[in-house]
């Protein structure tokens, strides 16, 4: 009896080990995919979806989001990258690389016969210690010191496709954040207050921070209405400027001309009455929300608006309504009866501007609401083609997130793989004081972190073994700011080179990578539910 129980136990153990091995393999395969795009000299990935649309990016979260992963553990890696994107906004590639390295270390420990629970406990201890080490090497940041914020935003942009424009884009990101927060009291930044408006044409150099609001919708030119309005009174409506329609199923039959005339006359009267009521409030710029079921505006209503000297902007997206109402200080109105003068907002100038060969933008300037437009700003993003435009937008978003991380945790640490090496060095020293099996696990954890400097050097085309050895030696001698300078191809004091990143990026990437690895190690069976 005991023998059969032992056999069963052994079979279960073997099954658990097999499941773990497959899980680790799947997760490491994902980590190896994005590993080449780590750092300023990382490669980009080209992703083609089934429709043939192409995305070019080296943002870890974007790459993994677009990949069609079927293995559940591989999906966990994509989720990990997404979580890092939400929490810190940057370091989405390094978090996956660290997780992959830790899984490699776990695999080596499992092959030595160490129990997975022992490994996860030791890894947790190591992660807590790592956080302390990062805190010790951090430099406090003052939000009123714009230079410090600029350095970290520039470092974030240096690993992107638009790195040559980083000296233009970094100040835009920093100023945009500083406009929507109060540096003295802020603890977080709501990035929905900063709207990135994409318009193709021009180059990335034409990207600008707009004092006011920019819309990519066109001004309706059907009836030759005004294109430029000074001292504008802006209204935002969510109802349709068109004659009422019957329900979906029913229809009206018109049998003779007099009935048809009456119908058309009635339509004119209804629309004329609506436009009159809008004009009566003094409104001379009208933003109309996009409508799906019926026409938001008809040629007739646009003609009436043109005669009443009202500038009409059509097809305002539903998602933008809240932002527009906040930045202009205008109240969206859902029915004509509630459209009154107190719902309007003032703007110094509303005009249409031609940009590039095709398309135009509508610019609202001289807004009156609040100290800085109710704490909202727009950034007009420009690029020569769609792929670059999307990538520029993602890069600016990353830079904004970096500045937000500094607002959340006001501390900076050096970049260039210095934090990983410092943590690795300190953990290895600390492991020797503990003894026992956990010490072996912590040593492996420390060794695994060296994959980040190794990858950084490898991607930059340097000699990885030589560079990592030099870096380890520098940190062992107590030079905690030593990092890999990829531009010069050697080890320098990276803090003096102004390569810095927020503390939150590194601390959250180590914490999250460890959590994910612990979760993967604890799985010993996969059950398919029907």
C-alpha cells in the first residue's frame, strides 16, 4: 500500500516539475523576444496584424500587447508588462527581461532539487532587500527643479525611435505635466488632463505644446460660414441639428406635392427655430457631437448657422467631450431647451489652420477658464508618416509617465544598468551573512539581475562579458553610480552623464517581476476547464 502511495506521489512530483518546466520555457521565450529591444541601442520590432496594418515600436508593453500569445504563462508576461506600463509607464521591456532572468535562476535551483516554496520565499526576501538598496542609492528630487525632470524625460526618450528629437520632446512632456499640477502639493498626475492630438504631415520638430485646445476635426465649409471668430462664445451640443426622424421600423408615405411641401416647410421651421435659439444666446462657435443614428447636422442647418455667423465644428468624438468641457469650461448640452447663455465658454480666438499638404486643425486660444485652462493642456504631435506618428505619440506618453513617476515618488536613481548591478552586488554580499538554502537562492537572484547590464552591453555592440566584469568591479569598490555608457562604450559615472530614471520605475519593475516569477513557480498543474 505504502509503495503504491509513494509511486503516486513520485508521479505527481514529476508532473509538477514538467508543468513548471513548460511554464518557465514559455515565459522565457517571451522575455527573449523583447530582450533585444532593451536600452538606447535596442532594436525595434515590426508587428503586422491580420489586416496587414503595421506597427513599429520598441516599447515592451506595445510589442507584447500586439503579440498573439496562446500559452497562459506567456500571457502572464504580457500582463506583467502592462501592469508596469500602468504603474510607472516606463521600464516595460526591462521588467520582462528581469522576470525572464529570474525564471532562469529558478530553473537552475529547481534542477538542484530545491523545493519551489523555498525558492519563492527567498526571492521575496531578496526583492524586499533590493527595494532598500534602491532607496539608499536614490537622490531626492525637487519638482520645482525643472532640470532634474528634464534629465529623466530625456533618458526615457533616448531609447525610442525619436531619440534624435529628445531635446525638443522632453521639455514638452515636462512643461505639460507642470502645467496640470501644483508642484508644491501634487502626489499624482492625471494623464487624461494632457491630450495628445496627432496630425500627419510635417516632422517631429513641429510637435508643440499648445496653450489652449486643438481639434483635428474640420470646420464645416458647406454654406460658407465664418472660418475665424474673435471673442468667441463656444457652445458644445450633444443633440442633432436636423429634423426629427421616425422610429427605425416605421416610414412615412407622401402621396402628393402639397404634403411634400408641407413636410419640407415644417423641417425648415424646426431647424430655423433651433438655430435662432442658439444664436439668441450669443453663441458664435458651435461644437457638435458625432451622431450615429441620424445626421448631427444637415446642409440646411449648416446654411442657417452660416447666415447667423456661427462657426460649426462637426463630428466631435464622444470620448473627447469631457476633456473639451474641462479645458474650455463649457457645459455639454443634451437638449435644445437647456441651451442657455450660462452654458457657453469664452475664447479669445477660434480659427482654422492649415497643416501640411492635407488637413487642417481648429485652434482655440485665449481661454478664460481657471488659472491654466482648468488644469488641462494639449500637445500637437506631428510626424511625416503614420508609423512614426504613432511611435512619437507612444514615446511622448512614456516621457509623460516618467515625469508622473517622479511626482509619485520624488527620487531619482542613475540609469545605465547601475541600479541592477548595485542591487546584485549588495544582495550577493547579504546572502553570505544568511547561510542555509535561502542564501543559495538569493545568490542566484543576484546573479540573474546581471542579465540587464549584459543585455544592455550586448545590444550596444560592446563586449558584454568584459563590460559586466568591469561594472561588477566598480560596484564592489563602492562606486554605486557606475553604469554602462553606451555612447562611449565604457563604464562611467552615469549620474554625472545625466542618465537618470525615476526610483519608481526600477523599484516597481523588480517588485512586479519577482511577484510574477513567484506566481509561475507556485503552479504545479494546469487543468483545462470545459
